[in-house]
């Protein structure tokens, strides 16, 4: 059994990939959220942007 910083190999494999969300309005990168491996579409969520001071659409960046 392999151990990575206190976690077993099974836990490391099952971890979701983190993606960064950027505001459509100002382009600032405000959030990093986990994304499932099977999801093929780019993530789009309505989140609060502290730079615009309002709720705007945030899209997944590359």
C-alpha cells in the first residue's frame, strides 16, 4: 500500500480535480472548486465577485 502525506493510494485516486473559476465581467479568478472526472463540459456557476461587488457568471478557466 502506498502512502502520500498520510493518505492511502485509494483516497488520492478518488480525489476530484480542482478547477479555477473566473468572473465573466472583470476576468478576476475568485474561486477554485472540485470537478468530477467524468464531467466533460466546462463548469459555469453564478457566484459573488468581490471585485465587481455583485453576483456574476463565473466560468472554468484552462
